[in-house]
C-alpha cells in the first residue's frame, strides 16, 4: 500500500501538512508516520517530497499532538541511512529537536530523545559532533535523571545516545569529556546500566 502511493500520493500528503483543518493535518501526519516506519527507500520518499521543512514548522505548533507526531516521523528518518540523517541536519531540524528535550510535555521529550538517539547511534562522527555542538548532552543528562524510575525504555535509549557520543573523539578526547567531567559522566552511565538489564550494553567498555 505504501509503494502504491508513489511520489504523487506522498507529495499530496506533504501538502496537506499545511491544511487549515487540524483533522486533515493529523490524518496526513498519521499516514506519513506509517510510511516513515517502512524501509529506507520508503522513508526516502518523504525526504524527496520536501516534507522536512513542513515537519520543522509543525514542531513549533502549540498543539502537542501535532508536534509529537511530527517528531515521530523525524525519528524514523534518523533511524535510517547516514544520508537521511544528513537531510534532517541540513533542514535545520536538530536545534529545535534538542530544545524539545526540555519540553514540559513528557511525550514530546520522549519523541525528541528518539530523534537525538537515532542520530547518535546511526550517524557518522561528523554528524555526532554536530549534535554535540548543538548542545545535546546537558538536556540528555537532565532527561536521563527525570526519567529514571519513570520510563525504563527512554532511559535505555538516552544511555545509548550518550554512549555513542562518548565513543567519538575530538583531539583525543570524547565529546562528553570536553563538555562534562568524564569520570562523573561515565560513572553515571555505569550506574544506570547496573539498574537496567539491556543486552546491548553488556559488552560496553569504559
């Protein structure tokens, strides 16, 4: 069904993101969410049809449900190839997403965390450096502390993001080291890992 939409159908859905009716806008977002959850080629159709600028605009809408769904689509894009992550970066979406890590809506914070975590986990070193330069680390730590004991899944993906960032070095030092005391940061991560059983972290070495 997604393939049957092709460029023409997806282009129409993207145009509907500017529709004055909230109901129509939300319906278009939901369809794009399903498409973004497909394979990389299906996700690429969203990028190719210029959806990213519209999604950036929706992140600032006062309706939190709209912003959350837009963030969900972006997080699925950043779960793809490095080229797709770069398209998100080039659209200037990341600074807004990082600001949403501090949003008063927990649902919005969580979706923003997925975007950043996917960028950190799937991106190349240059893309991860960009995340750090945009100030992703402090709000990630704040979210980690806020969600501890509240949402184990978010704790895990934030830990993944911080670990990925810590592995990319600049001038021989990790990004965390250049911004945050390394011992404190790594001790915090180790302590959290001891409280959250997640096989992916079993072989992590600090």
